[in-house]
C-alpha cells in the first residue's frame, strides 16, 4: 500500500541520507529570493509614481543615492526593462528551488502526484503574489520616495548586470513598434472646434465655451502671440540709485521687473519686489542689484504649453523672449499663459485697458499691437481664417504689413474677407491704430479662402 505524500515528508525528513544543512540552506535562499522579489516589485511602483516635484528635487540633490535614483529615472525604458527582467529572473529561480526542495523532501517518484503539483501551483503562486507583489507594492505606493531612495543602488546593480539583455529586448520592441502600422486619428484644431460647437448645448455658457476653445488652441499658440512687446516692457536700469528705483516701483506696481545694463537687450536679471521689503529703509547707495534673480530666456517661436511646463519645472513666473540674434523681443509671464485659457485676469491694481473701441455694430478702432488671438475673440471667429495670409505675424499690425507687403500709409485700405482694414495712424516704423469694418457676415473657417 502506497504511503501518502504527507507521511513521506515526515519520514524522509529524518532519514540520514537527506542533509539537514542542505534543506536549511535552500530554505534560506528561498527566503532571500522572496525578499528580493518584494524589493524589485515595490521599486517598480515606487520609481514610476514619483511626481514632477520629487523628480526635480532628486535632480538637484547632492546625495549619492538620490543622484543614482535620478540617473535611473532619466532612462525610463531601460529602467522598466531591467525591473521586468529582474523580477522574472528572481521568480523563476524561486520556483525552481521550491521544486527542488520538494523533491528532496518527498522523493522524485512522488513529485508527479496530483497533491504535490497542486501544492507547487497554488502554494508558490500565493507566496510570490502576496509576499513578493501585493504587500511591497502597497507599501511602496504610500512611501514611494523612501522606497525608491533605498532600493536605487540595488536597481542600479541589476541595470548594469542585465543591460546587454535589456538593450536587445528594447531593440526588438522598437523594431516591432516601427514595423506595425498603427491606426491613428489626427484631428485639426478646426475640427475640434467644430466638435465643440456640436457637443455643447444651451446649458453651456459662452464663458465656458471660451475656456474650452482656449484649451483646444493652447498647444498651437506660440510665445510671440501672447508676449508683451519690447516697447511695452517696464524695465529698470542697473545704474538707478535705490530711491529712484523705489519711486519707479511705486508708479508701476509690478511684482517682478526685468533689470538691464545699458540697453534692454542686455537683461541682467529679474528683480522680485518682495525682496526689497526688508531694505526699504536703506539710503540711495544701497546695492539693490545684488538681489537680482537669474533671468529665463526663451525663443519667440516656443509653444506656450511647453513654456508652462518650463515655468513649473524651474519655479519661475516670467521669461524674456529673444530672437535668433539674442535681442529682447518681449516678455511673457505665467499670467499671460493662463489668460489664454481663462481670459483676461484683472485684480484691484490693474487699470482696465481696452485694445479696441466699438464705433457701431460693424465698425471698430483697434490698437495695432493687439494679438490676432484677441482680435479673433472680439469677432468670435477662428484664427485659422488668417492662416494663408498672416505669415509669421502674431499681431493685427503684423497681419496688415503682410497684406500690404510693406508698412502702409494712413488712410490706405485692404480687404481680407470678411474684414476691411483701414490704417488710421502710423509712423515711419510701425502702425498704431487700425479701423476694422465687417465686409460681410463672418464665414466659417472651412469656407473662407482668405481672399485679399
């Protein structure tokens, strides 16, 4: 009569031909492996749940562990490949040793029995899933930075060990991804705006529609379209004495002001007015220039969605816009970017300045410096109606120069359906005011051909 497997375990465990140290040693290795599996699984969650603020702090840290962690996060695909390879490698060794230990305890002739197979299937699965996956991932999710910081050297070691295999797998993955034709749907901004008009109903206010349109157009708007032009920038010279500086600050009321040396093309830094509060009792010889913050320069063709990310990452609220020659073109702030979505933001210190005046139902006088985005908002039309004629221009003045192919004279007119632009005032270098009349009912962007 064949003995059951449980009896075999009890009898064979005490037989002299089974080495007790071997069983103990294998059991110890299994314990180390499940601990290692837990650390690797927890690291997968901890590393990829770190937020942007934590990543910035790690990048700026001087601690060795945090530098290692930042380096690993800099190659997310390689990091993920390493973690997946390491986890599977450790789990396979655990399963193999668990099977071998079972053979030692029960004997090879019993290994294929149904009870032992079920024990290995459910027992090992439960141990790996509960102790190697569930518990460490839950803890790592709640303490991601601590977990990632302490496991970074371990993951860095596995990255080095499995780097050749990781590179091969990533190469195969990229090859497959490039070979497989993906079905994608690309929608233009105009199509999205049409979808917005179709899906909104009478319960949607015009204010809500404007915000949604601002979100749709956000990624297509360049810094040049929202910046304050060079001639409108309020900036201070480094040669000012402290009393003169305070007088200008009181008159202008800005919280951050660019500071230049000699000309506005040589911006030395940004002065935060709050930094002057503890020094207001100093005399005119106070060295206020020492309080300047490092300026942040951006090109004029940079998209405002990218700039917003830069503002968040660098923790600044103002950027100096420069052209290809490094000359100052304008200034853009966090408020300018947010206003592209929510509309104008005015506080109790802002004076209401309108860029246009309405003469009658279809006639307006515009400041030529008004941006095309704001101009289109006044008439509730899509900016794409000017796409074929505006060139690189971002303002109404720039549009008119494109239409005339020169700086026009006062009194000249040009038609760009559905508008008639008449130059009201101009000097030798720029257009100042433009009279705009509706030539016809504003057409939709899809039917308008921008006939000049």
